C-alpha cells in the first residue's frame, strides 16, 4: 500500500518556457493533496535549474502541511558543514517537515569539476557525511572523517534529524540505503526492478542486521485527455536528460487518468511504498489538477 504521494516542484526548464512560479506551485500541490513537494539538486545541468534549498525554503514559506523533500541532494558536491547548516535551518523554520533524499549523481561531470570535487570520490565523500549527519543535524559537535577530516561545532538552531532517503540504481546505493537510510528512492524503474530491489534490500538488511529500508520511486507522469500526452512527455524528458525517450518510455506513466493510475498501481503492488511523481508537461498546474484524483484513488486503494 502506498503511504505517501509526493510531486516534484517545477525547478527545471527543459523546454525553454522560463523559470516557474515555485511558491504558487507549492501552494497548489498542498491544495490538491500531495504529501510531499520535492526538489532535485544540480549545480549545473542540461537545463536551467533552481537550487534545491532555495526552492524548498520558498515552498516552506507558503505552505503549512506538506513535507519538503530533497529529491535528491548531491551531498558530496557541497561543503559538509554548510550543507548541514542549510538542511538544519530549513528543518527548524519549517517545523520539522524536511525529507532528506541524498544521492551521488555524476551524470554531469562539468558540475563536479566546477564544485572542485573529483567524480571518483563521490561515494566516499557521501558516506563520510552520511555517517556524521545524525550529529550534524541534531545540534551536536560532529567529526566528518576522511577525505574531509573536519571538526564541526554544534550547528544551531536545529529541527532534529529528518528521514533520509538514499537515491540511486546501483547495488552500492542499496547498500548505502540499508546502512544510512530510512528508505531507498529509485528512478527509471518498472515492476520487475522494484521487486528485484526489494529482494536485495531484504538480503542486505539481514546481512547487516539492520531494518529493511522503505521503497520509494521517482516516476515521470503525464495525464492527458487526448493523444498529445506522449509527445509532450517525450519533449520534456528528452529536454531534461538529453536522452532518447524510447530508452526510458516504459518507465513513464502516460495516458488517461485510468491508464496512469493503473501504471502506478502496478508499481505499488510490486512494493513501492512512496511515490515521487514528476509531471512531464509544460502546464504543471494542469497536471496537478489531473493528478489529484489519481492520487486520491491510489491513497484509497481504489484502483479499478
């Protein structure tokens, strides 16, 4: 059963329409019943992209209920103490609504070069900071081990440690989720991949004698009342990731409300517990309205 339904905020501009009104989007998503509003994280990407902490701070200021998700923060690209300060501050001012997704990224080497971080150190740096996060985000002095070797004073104020979701598709990401995460947040996944990941998470958790992480999935969606949905979704996804839509089309939920619901219901039946829906459309507000009944049906288990 799905326990949380989140929606990505319009932080990117893959088809050249300009920077979206993010506060208005956050308010709209809260009205239509989203549980979480999410923001991706890039320093520089194929498309213009608004920085994640700024995005979520704007969302926090105009909402009361929805949680605020980093989906996902490239933690290794940021100086650890400053990253922790930003997350801790957002947690404090939002009343503890942060959901901290973390991934290693790497698909755009130029942003890592611009940040002065060797791409081959992404995993090691991520693990070093993840191990220190409970102290960094709970107002305690912290030690961040190699390759940082930092002593960090108490970062106050703090709203407490948020749930951590580990993003990624590799076995290393699954291991990282077991070691550090409340959940695993996948992407480009179908029912077969979800079942496989669930089995791996159970095996790894047993080996590590740790709780089994929850399963989340980032899914591009486009609800359409005519036959234009596929073309618009293709333009959006290809514009954002610079890859042929045919390579990822099977992972994208496109069609009528019934068809999109059926696609998502199959993922839930395979073990997805939390969904991050990413509208692949220029008119994101229209998509929010069309997704509202889809989310309501998924939440109630009414999948007929």
